[in-house]
């Protein structure tokens, strides 16, 4: 099967590419020479181009697109989020349809449903919020809506929604946590007692391989690890895989959210460079429950987790050794 993976040089896209490259012909979208080199090193054929400017003629023969590329950030300019997450996805959908691609798999997120309120035991029946103050949530929701609306007889489209992706190769969650502890900036929110679902990268990769042929077009699917945990339990265990113990100090969620709001206002008013040390999106997420059911993926994709949370943590610790 000829498959195009966008975001193949990233954590999620790269893991999917490593799994699929022995059985399929893979193309990786590359916007620069450096990106093309990374894509080639991963065993994919570089496809020169960038989101928003993909020519249908370059997709000739491609049967499936796995769209992992996105502007993933907690803070920034609306135009940056919109250009990549919405416009880029919409244009790729149009090029894929014109080229005769038969299946379009979008890498979504539970954040598309987040407006600051807790997400408790939700499933795919959870409605998109009427509005959200978070740019990542807003634009990922809009992108997913357009992907699912593009489903048709000629091209089936679906969206996978992992929650808190972690595991070997992660360059964001664990590294950022370790840096916060080392710099003395780590605090628990509400003692870390809020509950959360997680998604080990192996489980997300497995779900993606299933979605190449399974699943109903026009549908979203949550992908999560078995069971639930608390932020304190999971993040403590995650940092322990690198021999780091977080401090026990904590602040109430109301205080954390207030601090984040003040920093956001200060950064935007004074046009300070970089993002604030604490963003409203991060503060809201850490101070709210986010628990998810993935029964639909089991029924319609045939998804069964290939990695439990305990197994993943033990594997990560062994790699560190």
C-alpha cells in the first residue's frame, strides 16, 4: 500500500512510520532539505511540499494519508494555529480527493472537546463546545470537523483521538516535566488528584494500523490506555523512569488558573517573546479531570491495547538504564 504520512519527523508520525515501513511504501511530507533528510533517514521517500500547498499531482498513486502534522502549542498567535491546523488540513483534503486517495486518517485529540470544563468519562457522543478560549482546541476541533465532513464514497475519512501520548521517543511531555523539576518550577495542581486517561505510543500506532482498513468513514475514535490514573500517580511514575522525584508542593487549581491568566495578559500586553512559563491551556488541563472511554474503537476498529500503563513505564525505565 502506498501511504503518505505528514509529520513523519515528529514523535507520533515517526513511530507510525517505523511500524509501517516494512510492509508498505511510505512517503513523508518534507518542507525543507533538513526535513527531507530526516524523513529519508526514517526509511520514507521524501515528498517535497508543505501543508496548504500540496499539489494533487504529487499524490498520484497514494492510497492512504495519515495526517499527523499540526501546530501543537499551548500558546501563540491565532493565525499560526489556523494556518497549519485548519487551512493546511482543508487543502490536503482537497488535494487528496482530487488525487483519488481512498482513505484519510486524521490524528485528532481530546483537546478538540475542551473548553475548560472537566471531561468526565466521555465517549464519542461528547459534543464539540460552542466555543473555547484555547487556540489549539479551537483549531483542532475545526480541522476534525472538516475531515469528518469530507467523508464520502470515494474517500473515507476518520479521526483518531489519543489522550496524553507518551512513551519512547517523546520529546515534549517527559522532557518538559524533568526540566520543570530541575529548574525548581514544578508544582502539583490540586495535589495532582485529578484523574486522567493516557495513551502509550504503541497503542496509538496499533490503532493507526487498524484504521488503514477498519473503522467507519466520517467517525472519530478515542484511543487510550486501559484504565485511568491520577496526574500524581502517572507523572510521578513517569519521572521515576528517569530517576527524578518531583517535589510534593501543590497549589489549588483556582490559584494556578489565575496565575496563568495574569501571565497570559502580561505577555500579550507587553508583547513579550516566547510563551509564558504557565499558560491558561496547561493550567486548565492540569486542574480538570479528563477521563475517556474507548469502547467504540474496540467495536469498530478492533482495537485492543498492546501496552498497559505499567508495562510501558517498566519498558521506559529499562531503556533509561
